[in-house]
C-alpha cells in the first residue's frame, strides 16, 4: 500500500512538472510576442514623431513665409494707396 502511495505521489509530481513546463513554455511564447509587438509599436511611434517634427518644421517655415508675404503685400498696398488706389 505504501508503494502505491509513493507511486501516486511520484506520478503527481511528474504531472505537476509537465504542467509547469507547459506553463513556462506558454509564458516564454507570450513574452517573445509581447517584446515583438513592443518593438513594432516603438518603430511606429518613432515614425510618427519624425513625421510630426517634419510637419512642425514645415509649419514654422510657412509662418515665416506668410509674415514676409504680408509685409510685402502691405508695402504694395501702401504704395498703391499713395498712388491714388482706393478699395
């Protein structure tokens, strides 16, 4: 009877070890997938940041060009009014 008990305990330990190995295997797969997704999202975030910076530079350039254009427009309008032009 004691031998049966020992055999049962031994089998239970083997089963528990198999379950633990399967659990560890599943966790490793999940971890690798999570790392892959994190890397993918990081790359996408970096692309987004680079694009945003490019847009910001373009916007700043447009603001400067707009200010220059407004000064030039005001200059020509002033000259036109001095020459007699009316709205």
